[in-house]
């Protein structure tokens, strides 16, 4: 199958195609037509060690992490202490990590996101996996490596976690709703993405899907309801969807099928 990636209207770029084994253009367009992603974005809620993030309180912890990580990543200066902040946000009970002189070249010298990484989103996770094999990175799972990328470049990346894979991928037939991902989860009730060695390429497909949905929503003037502090900080353009925004909306969608206590799915 092929996904047609539509550029943001403001940038005026052409249309190009990207390969995807699942999650066809028609699947994604149908999903965007059926479900209110803006409302799903508003329903995003997370509470970790850094505090509670809701749309009503303007996602304060996410905002602070993005400010710090984007600033550091643009100079390729993401340190272990920065990664610990991401881990603390994701899981307040988790502390162990090794991030030693890790090279994360996402931006060029002028602070612009590298064209080659945008064209092939799997490059960044492959670089992290390579450094993990060398022992420079330890105690960081697929989920947490993707969280580092998401906060270092929210316009280009989103998180891939077990909740997303259970609903959009393989391994949990009770929760699965869409057949977009070939990634698999195992280990109920302590789910894990398996096998880890295969995730960079699959993550690249996930990012292309997020980007496609972001471009689709932007082209239809379906505005993202960003909290004002994100606009004032310069991390977002008013109403313009980016990958991390779409991932937050899809995570809210996935939550209702993996957490029976939150039966909510806004349809249009």
C-alpha cells in the first residue's frame, strides 16, 4: 500500500508518496472522517512524576519538557539529566537510566530539522539503537526512546507505546480496533513491544501515518485546539497539527479500549 503525504498548505510544497505496509491512505482518511481528533486531543490526560497534564490546565509538564528538549536537541546537547526528566514524566516510579555521550543529530547548525531525517524517520531510532548496542544507552525501552524523540522534535515525532500498539497493531485481540501497525505486543499484563530489534523501521511508518493525518487535518482547516502557552512559546503555530498532536489524539482514542474506566470516543 502507499500513503500520499500532503504537505502543509502554508509551506506550499508538493505531494509525495511514502511506503506503508498497513494503514492505507483510505484507512486514515476514513478514521479522520469518523472521529473528532480535535476533541480527542482535548481529552488527552497524563499524570506521571512531573505532575498532571490536561488540556484544561494547558499541558504544563509537556510544555516544559518540549521547551527544554527542543532547545537542547537543536544543539545536540541532550544529556542524561534531560532524559531523566522525560522518564519521570512518563513514570514517576522509574529512575534507572544510562545516557552517556549520546549523539542525537536531529537538527542542522542553523536549528532546522534535518531533511534526511524527515524523509526517513527511521534514521533517528536506528541511531539510538546503535548507541544502545554500544552500551551508551541502557534501561530505556522502545517506548522511552520514542518519548525522547517526541520531546526533542514534537513537530516530527510522536510516542509509540504498548497502548498504541495494542489498539493499532498486533498482539492484543481484545483491544485491537485498527490494523495500521505490524508491531506486536507481548507479555500481558505487563505489555512490551516485541521484538525490539525491529522497531525503528516500524516506528518510521508510524511517524509517516501521524504526518499524513496532520497534513490531512491541516489541509481541511480542521484546527488543532492548542493551549495558548504552546502558541506563545513558539512551539506551535495556531491551529496547525504536528505529529505529536496527532499522537496525543490517537493515544486518547486508544485509552478507551485499554482502560475500561474511560469509555469515550467522540465521533463526528
